[in-house]
């Protein structure tokens, strides 16, 4: 009997795959036999992850792109198909934020964050969906898109408003694309992570021990999440084990602590 949780052979693109959560996803997918292509703006982020995966016996390619450019998202999908022959999974993991009071935020600051988080997710999703439809087999195309939103996309954020708003947009886009592309057998789901201990998030969001302690107190599980704890739900959403799930938002946030904890 085939294992519905297997992702072996599922060709997967991971945007932002050279750092933090994306690098963990790339390792976890490749380790389970999924050929992966990691993509982002900086080759210096991508190369070490690609080389590490290859040394471990996995299949990994990389592509330097800026998700804000639709043509570059198309090229990312085309190159994946040129390398691996098809595409099965897209993980829109790229993301950016600026911590600034709204009153001081420049128009460029607003636009950069919204363009990367929301427009980038749209362009990459459209490129992947076109490929899923083009490679149709037996009447249905299939294909899984996993969008990485954020707890801030659900709750809002007082310090990173364009981040919260664009991540909310990613949730809405998930529901719209699930609805629009369901007839092709394409599933579109979203993961909204809470605080996950990555270098990028630490520098931006919990820069000192006091904030870190407050973050820990806010979680029901009383701790930060680890990158693998986001990668594993992605494996589930990429696999046949989630074949009747689309348009869903999965909170991966350690739960909210609706109580006071002593320091
Ligand atoms: P990270 O290491 O800063 O990851 C962000 C990634 O996005 C980087 O690899 C970056 O690569 C890529 N990226 C940024 N702008 C891009 C662009 N224009 N085009 C292509 N790639 C771009 O942070 P992380 O913690 O791993 O976060 C990963 C995702 O999870 C993000 O979407 C983030 O919003 C979300 N998230 C994280 C947390 C958390 O606590 N860690 C919580 C909620 C949501 P380059 O610099 O090479 O382009």
C-alpha cells in the first residue's frame, strides 16, 4: 500500500529557501525524496543550502529571483520543470517586514513589504498554477500550493502594519485561489506561524531578552517554535494525506496563553 504521507518524488519549489524556515523546509523535503528548487534574491543564501542537501544525497537546484517580478516567477517555474520534468508543490515562504510606527512609515516602505509578501505570492502562485494545469494528467492537474502567512496576518500588528496587512492578504488569496483552482484539482492552503526561532525573525521581531520573554509568556506551550515544526505541517499539506483539504489556514503558533504567567 502506498503511504499517503509520502512526498517522495514530489517536485517542490520553496521561495526564501536559503534561510530560516525555507532552508529547514528544503532539507526536510529533500531528505524525504522530494526534488527541490530553492529561490530568492541572494545566491549567497541559496548556495550553502543547495550544497548541503546535495552532499546529503538529495536533489536540489537554486534560482536567483525577486518574487516582485512576475516574469522572474515564471522563469523559476520554467527552470524547475527543465531540471525535474514537472512541478507538484509550491511553498510561498518568502517574506519581508519593516518595524516602524505607521505615522513614520514611508510610501516606499509600505510598498516594498506589500509587494514582496502579497504581490510576490500572487505572481509565484499564478506561475505554478499555469504549470499544474499544463501538465494535466487523467482529467485533473493536481498540485499543492502552501502559502506562509503569519499570526500577525490573523491578529494584526501594532509595530509592523504593512506586514500584518499583507499577510492577511495572503490568507485571503489562499481562500480565493483554492476556490478558483479547485476545479483543476489544485489545492491551496496556508500556514500561519507564530514565533519561530529563526535568525531573521529574531533580529526583526524579538531583538532583546525582555521581548523574547514576553513572547514566550504569550504562548500556551510556553516556548518558541523550531523551524522543523513549520516544515512538518508543510509535508502534510504537500502529501496525499491532505487530499481533501483546501482553502484552510493552519495556525502553527504554540497556542495563545489566555492567562497571566509569573515572570
Ligand atoms: P527569513 O530568514 O528572513 O526568510 C525570509 C526569506 O524571504 C529569505 O530567505 C529571503 O531571501 C526571502 N525573500 C525576501 N524578499 C524576497 C524577494 N523579494 N524575492 C524572493 N525572496 C525574498 O525569515 P523566516 O523567519 O525564515 O521567515 C520565513 C517566512 O515565514 C516569512 O514569510 C515570514 O514572514 C514567515 N513567518 C515567520 C515567522 C517566524 O517567527 N520566524 C512567524 C510568522 C511568519 P533573500 O534575502 O535571499 O531574498
